[in-house]
């Protein structure tokens, strides 16, 4: 009797025009549901412009008819950069909205609070916006890929650059005492191996400290000739000011997330930052060197249509646009096989993707054992008014 009931139900489904086989959640003949959380409110709300850039690009995809005949139904929620809210909103996306997959949720605290749940649910968790290296652990998080260069990758590139530029230099690292800063220290340790303890002196600070001046003075006294600040913009700006004040002249580097002109360089004083080195992956649409660049011309046209009234100089919008282009590429590669298994497979099968706003030579290459969109960075040096790129595009490969 049970078999007859199942057979009758299957026949009824086919007669009604509904496929009898189980479909991937969120997928119909005309749309695919994708979800994400962003800090649209709260202390990190400026970062939510990445989400707005993603939304704008998805709107442009849908205006062009979608992908393979399906439009993207992008559902985003505000988590206010609060892990409990991220958990609540992520559960809502998966269990109530029944999204096919999550794409580009932003914020290390929230991702840390949800990554195990999302992976246990076997929901693709693609190109999350955090550089913490533990999120790239394919064995532990097989459903997750990352969209920011990992702090480990960035740290290894800095270690390579310093050792090539100043082979005998003692290196000072001032780092934020959290996953961000610790990843940089561990990257230097992994790159330098047995030489780490002989060549590197470190000092950590808490984000609750009002100033890091004493750390800078102490690191100068160590005799270091190279100096890396691995933290957030407020403290990078303080370090730039203090290094200038005490007359220290090291090979000075700051990390990618602290390289914003408006958040770090201007508060520190552009003239005090001359010579500082940082890494990047993107072109600056306000930099005159890219005025005639085809990719930036495209971005300006796209921005004028889909982000009217926003600040084109805000790199968060640009990064969100790039995220949208990665989403587009993954779905194109999926074709009509929108099983969650294939979606994850295709997210790890992106080869040689060069986006119009990426620095020339930087491409996106993922693989079966690589969870990261970016493993290359371009070094640049502040000249007093803008960043000058120099040298070749670098990767995190071993010496």
C-alpha cells in the first residue's frame, strides 16, 4: 500500500507539471535564492557598503535577464556586526527562506559564530568576507570559500618582501591581539621558520587601549630596521604619527585593511606616511593613473547607473561589485546543475578569472583544495598624495 501511495504521488506530481524528483532548496525554473548578512547598522556599518555593492551588481545581472534563464533573488539581512544576530539571521535564511546557498556574508565575528552550523547543514557558504586563515581550512569547512586575501597569505607576502629587500634586517611587528594580528605573526613564523626568533620582535595591543605609542617606542628601541603594523585603521594611523614623531626610519608596512586613504593616511597625515608600503588587489577609481583604464571606465558607468549618489571612492562598493562578478561566474559555470554539491564544486573550480577592477596580473584561481579567491597581492608605496604600485604581483608561495 505504501509503494502504491508513493507511485500515485509521483504520477500526480508529473501530471501537475512539477518535477517528481527532489529539487535543491531555493531553485525554480525562473530564480535562485541566495542569502547574506551584512552590518547595515552598528559599529561596522561602513563595511556594509560591500553588501550594497553586491546588491547593485545582482540588480544589473537581473536587468540583463539573469543567468541561464534564472534571476537571482538575493535576500540580505542586517546583523549589526553582532554574532548572536548573525546566528539568528543565518538560521532564518537557511531554515525559513530556504536559500540555495549563502554568498559573501561579512564580518569575522559573525562568520566564526555560524560557520560550523552552515557546514553541518551542508549549505554552500561562499566567498565569505574575512581574511582569517582558519576559515580556509578545507578539511574542517568543506562548504566554505573565502573572498578576502587571507591574513596568512598577506603576511607571507610581506615576509617575502622584507627578506628580499632587507635580508639582514631585524623585523618588528606590532599586532592586534586577535585572530587578525595573530595570523600575521604566524605567517612570518611559517615563512621564516627557524630564523623567526632570531629576526623578529613582536608587541601586541588590545583594541581597548587608547594609544599604542609606547609599543612603537619600545619596538624602535629593539633596533629593528623593518616595521609591520597588523591591525585596524585607527591604530595604524597612530603608529604612523608616532614613528614620524620619534624620527624612526624603518622599512614601514601596514596591512591591506588599514591601507585606506580616508581611514588611515589622512588621519595620520599624508606627509607623515610617505614611503609606507601596503598590499592591494584593486584599482582606485579616483586615482588619475586609471583615468583611461577600460575596467575603471566600465565601473564608473556601472556605478552611475546602479549606485547613484554613493561615494565612488569608497572601496567597499568596488569590492562588493567584484563579489557580484564572482557570484555570476560561479552560477554560469554551474549551468543547469544547481545542486549544492555542484555549486561548491564550481566555487572551487574558478580558473584565471580577471575582473575589470583588479590590479593587472591578479587573477582568481580556486581549486579542489583551495578555498581562497585571492592568493596574490600587489605591493604599493605611498608617495604623499597617492599609492604607487611597484614590482611584480606577488603570491604566498614558499621561498
